C-alpha cells in the first residue's frame, strides 16, 4: 500500500503579508484592470464589456475550444450568449484553423483563446482569421501566470487570469481581467464580510496540509469528495475580489517566480520523443502541469493506472471533450462536431510539476513511462 500520494497540482498558499509593497499596482502596468472573484467572472466581465461596446447587440455566439474547462460555458451563458465549441487541431491543444474559419460569422461576439497549461494559442494566427469579422479575442490565462507581469505583453484584446485552487497563484479564488482600452463595465463593488478573511485563512492553511502527500493519499480514498472531477457550475453573480487577499499577492507571486523548474526540465528531457513535444519546443514558459499525449486510450489508461498506484500525481485532466461533460445544459451550447477534441480527451495525461515534486519523483515517473512505452 502506498504511503504517500502526490496531488496532480498544488501550489501551496503563502500567508506572508506584504501590505507596503503593492505588488498589485505593479502588476500589468499600463493595462486597465478589473479584479473579480474568479477566472470565470473575469471572462464574463470581458464578454459584458464587449457587448456594451458593440455596435450590434444582437450577436449571440462565443467561440470556445472543444476541449476546455466547462467554466467557459458558465461565463458565456452569464453574459447572455451561447457557446460555439470548435474542434482542436489533430494532436494539438490549439483550434483547428479550418473549423474555426467555418464557425466564424456575423453572429460571433468573441473568440476565447486558451493558454493551455503554459502553452499559448498563437494569437497572431487567430488575429488574421477573425479580422474580417472584427471579432475581439480574449486571452484566457487561467492556467498560466507570467513570471514577471510588468514585462507581460498582451496579445488579445482582453486577457483574463485566475487565482483559484490549483492555479499558478493560488489564493483560493479570485480573478483578473485586463483590457488595453477603457472598460465600459464597472468593477463589482466589494461587500465586505468581517469573518471572511478569517475563514479564508483557516481554509487556506487546511488546504496546505491536505495536499501534503502523506495526507492526500487518505483523501483519494474518499470517492464522495470527487477530487479532480470536472463539473459544470452555473455562474450566478459577478462578485468582487476580496481586498483582504491583496496583501498576499506579492509573496505568492515571489514564491511562484522563485520555484525550481528542475522537475519540468527532467520531463522535457526524458520524454522529449512524446507527442505534443513539438508544441513544448515552441516555448519555454513554466508549465502548470506537464502535458502528455499517448498513442491511444489504452496506453494512456495503463500509464495513469501505474502512476496512480505509485502515488505519482498523474491526471486525465478534464477526461472528456466539452460536449460530453455531464450536466452541461444543452441550450447553453450550439451543436458541434469535435472528433479531435474527443480523441484528445481519451489520450491526454498530465504529470505534476508543483513544488512538492522533487527530481527523484520526476525520474520515477519517467522510468515508469519509458518502461511502458517500450
Ligand atoms: C481555461 C480556464 N478558464 C477559466 C477557468 C475558470 O477559473 P476559476 O476557477 O477561477 O473560475 C478555468 C478553471 O480551471 C480554466 O481552466
């Protein structure tokens, strides 16, 4: 029986307050910021802004990838639109350009371009496709955060970030939307609840303990917790970013920027022949999780089973294409055909890169995978 189990993702929260140096003011200089309660809310706010600035308020469709977090659908619906899923390119995390071109129309409100675990969608390519329709692009960076935000260069018309659990900067919730023009929607007003900061501290410290490998293995044995399960949640309100979290941003950003990337380098080096390596070779951004695509579902499932039995933190991520995720209300999405996204979902696995993973764990993972791949 395994004595410890590593979670697939799990940046511990730093509770070092730094109220004097306002990391917030220095973040993303020159870009207009809107702070909200989640990455989903940040996307919804960007869509509402587009709607408010639009000369044609009857447009209804927002293009999203066929393999993505169902929170994108929640944001699209909250803003009063329908999601139009578009297939991925084969063996890739980016849109199939032909499918995207076919999906664009006079009804398109926006295209959401996801930075997939640190691998961005090439926005310059999207730009040339959307230009004839005058469609804005929202860069969804929920799964990535720049190491030095003041040097970040926004490629989309909007950019959004998440400070949720399992993200690069984990503040147990929070979101940020950026726009290079003035916003046409206000920042949601803060409704301060005195006990909220204390509850947040307790929850955060508890989470830091629960994600310790020696503790996490017990949680994994409780199926009713639904760890890692992908579910659709309706977004019911756009709430503000709690001011009490801002003094912790600086320390969490510092912690994140200072993390060793050795584990990731071992995966990159030893698994360099795997599918998706071509995409990884195009960039050197920190990866929230290491992406692996297997030749078929059987090989992926076998790798996952082996790594799980050793407590080594692999994950099938969303496990399903967006159209197959349980509980998504049908009217929220337009019909689509996304065979590549379906295939990707069956062959995709992530490896942990968080700071609790040490080089010896990365080597154990690579040994097991290379043994399997023969
Ligand atoms: C690509 C993407 N966008 C948006 C979100 C939503 O972020 P949040 O959980 O902060 O609402 C997620 C969540 O995982 C995500 O992966």
